[in-house]
């Protein structure tokens, strides 16, 4: 696809597109629960299956297993899980043989094609395992937004390497896809939980009564027990159920996922779990974050969509197997596109975000879960960003300052990728910017699910270059590279 460049005072800044393309594969499917209708309809399905003769049931199960075992890592286990989910919704226990249990599970299962619509909006971070690599190479983890039926988005992962010449190579992904169920009885922090209730205007006398029955850390089952004890102490007021359900909703919105150790990273899918994200998990921006004590955690901010509103949420992982998902809170958490800096500045976590749908703000907080302080740092200036600005992932630290990749929206709703340079000690100061975008849709990149869009959720540094994964027309993903030194020179030629 060649190089894209522009001339600044005689120096050419080359952004090198790579020929590698990651396209959506409709064969990547999840086996999801399929529970249609109410209890009466579920019971009718059970009755029909139980009415089959033993020979008919055995033949039907064998056919289903033959057809679907090659498409799923452990389809028998999935059938067993989905049978249990359906049985829990029925009036009483279902006493059936193992064969009937699996067959019923098959009737309560459906395939969901994760990437049938698109595979896009990537972010890249350095892989926790950098062993057995040739000199100058870096192994990476890339997150991607997979979009399927009903425009429901989830997070997938790929791995690969960037060599010393900055050529990107992707590992062959597994043919299987696996979604983890929330960990039973994950622990909740009382202080954080109470702060969120207050922010939701739900910390009333009923909530306080329930909270006094809990320890500083508690589980969902302990919360349910506290609700039951509070309900039993005296006739509950009419608002009791509303408060109790609000507390359950908050707990369900903060959950843990634990993938089996025998799953490959490319098999793991973070699929919507809570009500907040029931219509999609969008645009995860992963960052390798180093705490002051040297502890490394990979955080990601993402947009949870429930069909009516978008709310930012936070993912935390150290190994890309166990994930903690939690709400982001505070008056600054009202929009999408939040991106954490890779370390604290002083006592504060720092984040770039677009609070008003138009401009770039800098947010600071001592608590990673609560954000109430913001400063407007950059407004649309160039023709290609007159409609709105946002970030394209977490900033990259250099000796000269923080490189923050941006996206701008111009005429015909065309998205382009640009960059600004933030002061190293005071990133609320913009000390450099580009007069032209780094990337904009070329002739081969205009057509797709959403035309005229190039977009990234996070680049990775590879020695003296940036590797920028980017989505094309909200459909597929490709890569580009640019010299950090040349980019800094271009940024410094155009001050704010």
C-alpha cells in the first residue's frame, strides 16, 4: 500500500502502511445460552425433548455433537452449563439422565458469530512474556472490537511480534472462541461501593442498613444475605425493593472473569455481562501501567453501551487470563474515549478524555475509580478536525514529552489520525501539534461498514518507532509505522 507522507519545512515525515490486514472471520463463533420466552415456553421445550424415545434422543444428541464438536473447545461442557441455566428458571428440578441433560442443553444453546460484521478499533501493548525473541523484536498483545449480529461488540485478542525493522507479524489464532462466566462471589470494596451509591443518589437509610451488615470486603452472596436480613427485621418500606435492586445492579456491574488456564489468549473473548454493556463493549484502550512500586498492571478503559447510553468502564489484568471489570465514576465519566497515562504523575492517575463530545480534556485523580477534576487542553483547529476531536489511545512517553495520538472528524464525517505533544511534567500544556494528519483514508480505505474512517485505540513503541494498529472503515484492521524522532520534529515545528 506504500507510504504516506507530507513535507514540513523540507523534511518528509513518512508514515509507512504495512500490507498486513486482519479481516473479520464469521467462522469465529461462541456458544451462547438460548433461552426463548417465559417459564411456560421453556417448560414446553423440556416436555417435548423428554417425550422422545431413548433411541431418538441418542440419535439427536449424537448428530448435534458430530456437527458442533469441531467448532467449539468443549461443547459438552457448554451444553451442561446452558442446561443448568435453563433449569434454574423453571419451577422445579429436572431429574433426567446425562444424555437428556446434554440434549436439553443443546436446545438451550445458540452460536453467535463474533466478527460477522467487523473486526476493528485495535490497541497494542507489550506482551508480558518477552522470552525467546530475536534481537530487536517485541512481542505484543492486541485487543480488537469484534462486532456481530445486532451490532453487539465484544473484546477479542491477538498476539504477534514486531521485528527490528518494525515489520508486524501476527500469530495464527486458535479456531475456537471462549467466553468466561463471571466469577462466583467476587469481592467488593465497601468504601468504593458506598461512594458509587452516593454518586447514584442511592445511599439512603435502607442502603445504609444493608451496608452495616457487611464487612469492609464482601461478596454477592453476602450482599444477598444482608438484603434478606434487612427485609426480615420489620415490614420493609415500599422503596426497599428499589434500593435492593440498585445495589444488586451495582454489584453486577463490577465483576471478575477467570478464563481456564488451558485456553489460548486468542480464544478468550470478553463478551457483555452486565446491564450496562448489554448492547456492547466498545473500543477498549489497553495500556501497560507501571505503579510507583514497580508493579505492572494492564488497564483498559472501554465504552459500555446498553442501547440507550454510553458509560466508561475499566478492565484490570496482569496476565490476560484473569480480568477485573469495574465501573468508572465521577462527574467526568459522562462520555466515551478515555485513555489512561502509563504511570502516575505525582500522586495522581492521569487520563485523556473527551467529556463534551468535541474537545480533549486532561483528567486527574488519586483514585482510579473516581474522576471529578478535568482541564480542557485542546480544541479543534485544523480543517480535518473541525467537527470533533478525541484521542487514539494512551499517550506514549518520550524525553521530549507525551505523544498523544488523536482522531479528528472533518467534512463528510471523515476520520483522520493526528497527534499532539504534551509537556512531560505538566501534560495539560500542549507544546506541539501537527498541521496535517498522520493518517487519513486513502483510496483503498474509504469503503466499509462506516465509510471514510481510520481509527486506533492505542499504538505501541518499538525502539525508535511507533507501531500504529488502525481500523479501516470500521470493518477491518491494518498497521502503520512512523519514526518517533521524525514525528517529534514535526510536532515541535508547530506549537499550539
